[in-house]
C-alpha cells in the first residue's frame, strides 16, 4: 500500500543520512554555532532547536534519536515536535522549515558535514 511504501522509502533515506545533517542545517540557517544550539536554554535559541527537532521527526527519526542528536530528553523532543504541529506554529515557521530542509538536502548532496 501507499503508506507502507512511504515508510520503506523514509527508512531507506534515514539509513543513508547522517542524523547530524539536521543539526548542521539548523546551524547554517539560524547563524548559531552547534555548541550554542546544543548548550543554550535562551528563548532566542530554543525555537531553532524545536524547528530542527520537528524537521528531523518529519524525516523519520525517532524521538530517542532526536534527543540524542540535540542533547535533550525524549519527552522534551516529543513536546517540541507536537507544538510545531499546531497549525499556527507550522504556518509561522513554514519558511524557516523549508530553508532548513533545503540546506539539509544541500549538505547531503555536497557531503559537507562538519565533524566535531
């Protein structure tokens, strides 16, 4: 069926993609470095992390994988992703979400992951 095919495709993409690409894409679009994104609880930075978590979840990563990547708890990741699903949040952040997705795709195509 269509859903099973989509799931298989997403799993194949996920296996070939280094999860760090989502973090790199958020850093590139937001202008914050990775250490700042991972270590800060400032209100100016946390929305960027939430959007990154949401993009990673939409791409098929589990909450546990997202939590490990963004150094947050699984429950925190779940809450942030659910908040991003609200229509008002989704519409406000749609442009940024698309920019992060485009940057992620660019990083994958160019193989430009920064190993730290």
